[in-house]
DNA sequence: ACATTTAACTTGTATATACAAGTTATTGAA
DNA sequence: TTCAATAACTTGTATATACAAGTTAAATGT
């Protein structure tokens, strides 16, 4: 479970330490972190490095900084943090999240029309397609359809996905890291397929996210179409 | 229209310059910005300062950086960038956005229950309430209800809001800057009120955003409940 | 002509230092 | 006691420098 910090840059190690202290409750909402100079002394780092770590925490919403006062721990997200990238705020509700493969990865041509504009290379190589349902507290909340360009992805369709994060597999087996992305959000009515998968009536309002993920491979993007039942659980995000 | 850059820190000035060049089309998607060292020479700055400016552009989704290659201009948001804070990506569709006051600012007690947890101070001071409709291409897209704590906000209810951004007034008249925030997102069915304001049928799926904005005043937050008709226009965001 | 090595770029990380500006606690005068 | 000035914090901005690591283009060898 713990992230190995060896090999990581110093600022990243400090970030992981502080992040864990916040998520573990060592620091709670409203607490003031040790000052930058104190962190310098404790971890034998210089202020720019410490500030780099704190800046990362600010960007991910764990803390807010106030000029002249200090770094104040921010309220932790209560809902499901799908609006942020995996491994950050979304990890918080992980214990109650279970995923189930609906359609195992298969190689297919891209849908036409597709939700985002595709490059020639992407179109020509086809995509790896998979469907998944994610349960939160044993209720189906997310029904997502994923599209991965079939470029240099050996043996992908035969890998075992149950209980493993898609992004984890991409990182460990293919050295693909998610760097960010963009998304389009709509409210739609559930059609028959969505209704069945999410256990709602046809016509039920559904949150629809269309996402495009940037990776460390230039020109290589991952696409997801996610349908959420937000009846009981809202989707949460910081900005 | 132009932002005065005098008085701003150097990194911010460079940020504004590059941001404008991107939004004006001097640099288009896929273009590589001048290297950090070139920007240093051009603007007579050092690399940490230049990097500070570039980091800000990265955080707001204008560029992506690739180790060893350079800073690549990212695709500009096409939809309505309400997921980011005002003045950044949201400014792009501004020309087609028109707002109309539905309920002029009035002092009221807070709704009970309220969408976010309120502090004692907030509850005791009451709130300034206002409703607004925003049109995109002359169609009503957003119906938003805003709550501002009635703490040290003299003459707020008598100010003129037409065609002026709420955040602009807060900044210019009360020195309140929005620093970020959090939001909850749901898909709901339009009730009679929402249906009327957004010109849709009752039961139409509506995107509901509940937002809490952080400001530079510690403990001072602004709250908005926003209903969006996403039938034709999706809401856009980067992450 | 081709493949390999090298050099010249690029961004990433890190240190050391200095001063500005906002906040809080202390000190001192009335 | 009360208020104002001061000192001692805090984070914000900025410079100067160095090396690591990824990428690309040029030079070199076969």
C-alpha cells in the first residue's frame, strides 16, 4: 500500500510525507503545518525545495497558504474525487470502491463519431476497448467505457484487470503515467443500457463525463466516457 | 479590457504576456514556446522566475511541458470553462456570455439546511442573496444562486450588477480575491423553477454545481448553487 | 550510405542567498 | 490598562549557480 519513496526527488519525498500525515489525520483541517524554515531544518532541505513540495500540495487541494501566516490544512474531500487525477484526492474513498469488468479489453476500431478529435495515427491503429462498473458502498455508481490507442501495447488484452486499477497497470507494465487531462461534463437521461448497469430507471438524470487523459508519451492519450449515478453521492472536486 | 501589468511581480507579468499570446493565437496548439533560457534573455529574468510563470500556465492548462523538449501549447478549451476559476480559462467564451440579475442582492438568513457547513460567524451575520441567469449565445444556460456572508460588506445590496462580474465587484470594491474552492456536482431533474428559468421541460436533466469559493480573507467564503442546461453546450474543465 | 557516438540543446532538481511584504507577539509609552 | 511602535516571525519574490536527465541534431566512424 505504501508508496516507495526511494529514487524520488527530495521535494517529492517531502510531499509524500506531508500528504500521508494529512490523510492519516496527523494534521487535521485548520492545522498549520510547520513553517517552511522549520521543514528545511527538519528534512535538511533548502527553502525552494520545501516550497516546491508545498506548492504541489496546494495544487492538489491539501493545503492553502496565507502570506505571513503559514500553510493551513484544507478540509479533505468528502465525496468521490473523480474530478482530480488518480492517486491524488481520489484515493481517499478507495476502501469503499470496488470495480468489476463488464467487457474485457478487446481490440476494436474507434467509434465514429468519437467524443474527441483523433489523430491519423490513433485512427489507423485502432483502440483497446473495455467497459467497467465501479461500486461505492456496494452500489453501482460509475459505468465507464475506456478507449486506449492500440499503439505499442503488447499483450494488453490478455492481462488480468480485476481489482487492479487501469492506471496502475499502465504505469507498471507500460511505463505510462497520467499527467493531466481535459473533460466535458453533461447531465443526460439514462438510456436502457445505462439504466441497467447503474440500477436506475430509464430517464433518470445521469452525470456524463467525457475525458481525455494526457500521458508522458507525447501524442498518446487515453479516453474515458463515464456515466455516474449522483442520486446519493455527489462527485467532488477542487479548483 | 487589457489587464494593467504594472505593480505585478515579474513572473506574473511574463505569465500575462504568454497567456495573451496564446489566447490571441500568436501561438497555436502544438507550438513550442521559446525555451526557458530564451525567455530569460528576452525578458531579462532568471530561470526560476521564468519557470514560475510557466508553472502557472501549466496549472491552468495553457501549456504542457515535456522534459528535454520544451513547453507545448495546449488546445484551448472549446466549451464553457466554468470548472476553473474566473479570469482563467473561463474568460475565453466571454464574448458570448451575457448575464441578467433575477433577484437583486438582498440580506437574508442562510438557508437551512445549507449545502456546505457554515461557521458560527457566518450563520450569525446572515448572507447577501442574489439570483442570476447567464445566457450563452442568447440561450439561458446557467441559473445561479449566490450567497455571500454579510460580514463587512457595506452598501453591497445597492450596487449595480448588470453586465459586471460578481467577482470583479468583489475585487474592486472590497479587495476580495478568489483563490480557489471546492465543488460538488450532480445530475438532477429540473423542477418547475429551474425549468422556467432555463426554458426546459420539468424533469429535464440538469447539471447542478454546488460551489464554495476560498478568498484572500481567511474564513470568508462565497457560495454558489449553479444549475446548467448542458443539452447543447457541455461544461469544460482541465485537471 | 548507414549506424553510432558525440555535442548541443531542452527541462528537472537542488542549493545558497537576499530582500519584500503580510501577520503576530512583544515591548514600551501614555 | 490601553494603545502604538517595534521586533520576530511567516510566506512571496527574485537572483545566481550547478548539475542531472531527457531529446535532438550534428559529427564521426565504419
